[in-house]
C-alpha cells in the first residue's frame, strides 16, 4: 500500500469514526442519570423500594423467559399489518382560546401524549415530539404520523406530568424544548427528576412524588398513583418509579394510566380518588408474552370501570409500532368491549380536542386505512 493510499485509508477511518461520534453525540445524555445523594436517599425510604430497586405492589413478569423467542419468531413470520395502509388523519387543534373555569377538554396528540384542560389549567402528559422513541435519532420505532402542532406553538402549559422514564414517554428533546418555551413545573415519579436535572431542568421546577403523594398547581391537585409496570433507560431496570396520575379540580377530574398491566390497584384508586369524568387508558402494545406490564383493550375497559370513570379515551396506540398486533386491533377490540359493557367511548384522531361535556359520536376514521 502506497503512502497516499495509507493516508486516504486513515482519513476514511477517521471520517467514519467522526460520523459515528456525531450520530451518537446525544446518547450519554439520553441515558439519563443514576439518582444519587438526597434523591437516592428519599427513594430508599419509599414503601415501593426494596433490595435496591422499585417494585410493583402486585409482582409482574417483565419479559418471561419465552417472550423474546416467541416475539422474534412472530416478528419474522407474522402476517399482521402493523402499520396503516394509508395516511393517518391528523387535526391541528385550536388551543389558544380562553378556558372556562368549569370546563374539561382532552386533546390527544398521539401515542400517550395528551393535553388536559381542566378548570382553566393545562396539564400536559408524557410529551414526545421526536420522530423516534429511542436513545438515537436514526434507529428505533419511528413515528407514523406527524405531531398535530409544533411544540413551540403550544399555549401556556401549567404542569408537565411524566408517568415513567421509558423513551416513548420521556423524551429528551421535548423536555429541553418545554424548558425553553414554558415556565411550568415538571411533576415526575421518584428518581425521574435525576434525568431531567441532567438535561437542564432546575430543581425549583421539579416535583418528585411517590405513590399517593400530591402537588397542587393553580388549584388543581395532581396525585401520583400506583401502576403495574417497570422503568429504565439503560440495561438496568427499576431504578426509578413509574406511576399513574389523578388530576382533580374543584368539580372536574381525570385519571391517566401511563403504562400498566391490569391489577386490583385500579379498584383501590377508584375507591380512594374516583369517580372521574374521564379516563385516559393505555390499550396498545400488548402481547400474551407480557400481560403483566401492558393492558389489552379488554383490560383497559376493566380499568376504566374500576376507577369509576365516565368517558374512556384510548391512548398508547396508532403512533409507534411497539408490538406485534395489527395497527388498528387495539381500537377495534376496545370498540367491541365498550359496546358490550356499556362504556362511553371516544376515539379521537391525533389532534382532536374533545369537550367532555359535548361528546362526538364514535367515527371509525381508522378503518379506511387499516
């Protein structure tokens, strides 16, 4: 090999290494932070914490031994259409109007991102605006529809609420954008504040809660409640807590599941905090291999009834391909189950703003593209 060839080869290797380094530039930050100091000490005092990690109140198999093998086989051989055949309809929501002191509106923005407007207060759940729910921008599940509006065009947000630290619920780019464009506090389960603090969120804007702890924002009380799930942005699991959330104003109320398998804790939440005007329920990304950590649509219907909610709005479907079922299966199964159990169901398109007091009829907008 001549000198010129060697120089070119070295330059090519250096360029490739530089390209890899650039592509992975945000990876260390994406992984978040391991809680330390006072934050770690508070976690250790939690009734949910033991043997070095957080635990579910009802034990859950995260991925049973056979799960990955069966899932891999299904991934290669399954015939389910896991993506829509056409373009998902997206609506640009009108969010800038004056809020009424007794009103309740829910705007589903895709996957588990939802904006609740309750008694004049805006609460944003699990904001994910990135194209992928992944620690990298070039690999991982990719969004199947655009967000209904840019994150910097959101109206004033009064509270940003996170259910847990998985990538499809806690998004680095979205947190940084909200930090820049909003003044709202971030309400998170125990330990999750370490990630946000690493990303630049000041401590005075962080509110970390254990299950059944609460905070009040402009007269609306937000309570972290139990869920049956797990956490982790690295290889280790359960270093931070996961939660569902209760949002209660003087007259109106909403329950948000986050991610969870079905468990008796929903009846306890209903007894202690219900009834609710509406529930926002995880119904997608389920599989027989992991029944303890994600609900099937029928489980979601049961959870809705358990917490004593009036209107059911399904979340955690449509936007990202995270499981092996057909794209539209969650909402079709939920529609059938809701009819059988006399549940009031609303299935918004991404961006639809639902007035809980003036409900639209269920329009199966997904069927022409399923």
